[in-house]
């Protein structure tokens, strides 16, 4: 009985986990996507079911004008005395805040904003009833170099939801002059407080280190075996890279496990899927945690945890848009301030209004997307749409950011209706292929084999024709585009700066992973 990593494939970075009796809950970063902070439930740590989003109201999640890699950074989820707490940073609006709920599926409270500098906040509930905020901030002497930060701590008063008392610098990481000590979490095991962090940035040199102290305020002494997890020494050809940002959990059976992020590279050092969530075993030895005992590196396969297997129905690969609300896998770009989609206007269809906002704008376009979760995949849809002029377009988008994406759309060029593939790299758009076609219902399909993305179209589902094959998809990797997010793909409609009363109707959307990796 083994399981396969990653446990959450695709763009699910910065995982945090907590246990409540026999139930486990996990959250990840969401950056500029809305709703924010997807939350998952599991009984066995391997099979996870999304039960909602922590931040699903505009009052909780202002993302207006933020780039894809801004917004919500590094959430932490904790549970204490019947209440769930999620604490995180909105880097472009408001800073550090926490929300609470008695049911992890929601509703969650509106934010309690904290007067706390820096990012990556976490919470620790001590045995004496005190609660401590800890996060990362610039070093008090100033940034003598980029990333010269420290982990710090301050007591949190849950009655007033304010930080009280003095703030204390705790640790700056295992290496001298290390950059970006981040993602801190404090645990109490036996007689010690353990402070686990990541350091060296979330790129190739990412590493997990740990220190301990007999008092929560320190002094913290680093593990002589630091870093306790990294892949930076394995080289740039190793298939799993940038391992880090871990959180620990103890099961009801006394086993310890860690969730963390890592990326799978393919087609060279490229990471289109972004940073994904992985699971690895932990054991304690001589007062310190050993991560992935026996190998010291993140493996793709491990024996199952000693837990009852979760019975989770796997979702259908095809969404027929028959429900009253969108499935939790779907999301939007930035905070929606107006209704641009509907499942009720035409039952059995997703209706997308054409609006002036474009996928290349820092705006909330008419886009409904989901994560690319496989190296090889096929994504297809049936669309009913008639463009009225050159400005109107609808179809499928492959999206890394507003500056790096592919548009596969039906539009007009003068008097002709055309199917078109547009590549946007560095903010510069280029039409790669265009073909005249006239159809009231159009079938669109994108297939990926590694870094080769191919675009197909047809007037029936049984008669796809090639428009453009084997397009280099490396612009969809952060190694080209920059930032922290992975690739999304989804349905899109725009009037490209003009006013419009047109609508595109999508009958279904199918995404199938092709397990050849």
C-alpha cells in the first residue's frame, strides 16, 4: 500500500495542515485568484477533497489591480477550542490578517487585520492559554542585502484580535547571511519549542531548517543537521526541485508527517505546473525531526500512513455545468465586482458575458479557470458564440500571467469569422495562426505533451482538425514569466476594450490528465 506524490498536483503552493481528532484540514496559497485559500479535508493524508475556500466574499478578499503573483501569500491553518483560525498576508491590500470559523467549510469571518509587518504569519497556541503570532520581517538593522529578514514573535490577544506586548526576534536561519527565512511554524514536542522555517528563497535553493528552545521566546539553537530537507544539492537535472515550505502534523496513531511544496520540472528546467503539495514521513531521533528517513530527500512514492483510507469520490473529468454553482475547482482572476457569468441564464451551460476587460489587463476579466495539474493533458469544450465584430472573442486561455499566456479564440477579422491562436510573451501579443471558419457551435481542444501544446478545432466532437501543433509552452513556466504561480486554463470572453451585449455559452468543459509522465 503506497501513495504517489504530489498529493495535490498543480498550482497548490505553501501548504499548511492541522488535525482535529481524526480529520485533517489543509490550505494553500492562492495569490490573485478568487475565491482565495482553497481548503481540503482528508482522513488519510493522501486523498483530499476540497470543501470550499476560506476567502469567498469580496469583503474578505480585495485583489483589485494586483498581479497574478501578488495577493494571498502562505496561509496557516490552526484549530483551538472549537475554532478554526486561518492567518495569511494580502500583500497588495491590508497586509497580515486572520479569519475564524467553527466549520472549516465556512462561513469564515471577515478579516481581522493586524498591525504586523512582513509576511508568512503563523499561530501557536501554548499550554498556558497564550497565543503567539510569528512571522517574518526585515531585520531591524535594515536590509543590508535583499532577503536579510528575521523570524519574529509577539503575543496575540484573541479577545481584541490585536498584538500585545513586545515583539521579539527569534531566528534568522541556519546559514549565516541566509536570504528569506520564511514560512515559520512553532510546535511544542516534549520539553522543547521547535521553530521550523524555510530559507534561501522559494526557488532552486529552497531548504527547510529547524531550531529549538526551552522557552518560546528563545534563544533558539539550530539543529546541527540543518538543513533537514532540500534538493538544492541534487542538481538542476533532478526531476523534483525547490523543495520546502513544510508544515508538520502528528496523527492520532502517533505518526508524524510533513506537507510541503516542490515542483516537477520537464522539458528542461521549466515548471509550468507551479509549486505543488507533497507529503513525506517524519520521525524523531535524538530530539530532532528526520524528514523522509533513509533518503533525506522528497520521494515520489511512500508507504501509506497508518490511517483508515478516505473514501472520496473522484470528480468527473467533464463538467456539464448542470449544478446551481460552480465546482470548487473553478476560480476567477481578482475580485469580481459584477456578475459576468451565469449557470442559470441558460441551464446546462456556463454563460460568459463579453466585457471590455482583457486577459492581458490587471483587471477582473470574464475568465473562469482551473489549474493545469498534469504534464500531459487534454482540455476541450463546446462553445456557442457568434462574434459580431473584430473586438469580440471567446474561447480557451492558457494563463501564466497577464503578460504570458495563449489565447485560443473565435473572433472576426473584417468580414470573416476566424479561429485564432495568440501568444502573449512579455506583454507582446503575436498571432501564431488564423483560419477562417463559420460555425454557431465550435469545439475547441488543447492537448499538451510535455512542453508541446497543440490546438484543435471542429464543428463536431468527432471531427477535430489541427489548427496549430507543438507550440513551445515554456512561456507558461515561472522560469520564463517570473512570479510564483502555476499555469491555469479556462474559458474566456472579451470585447477587448469595447462595449458589448454579446454572450458566449459553454455546454461543457472536459479536462483529462494523460499519465505518461
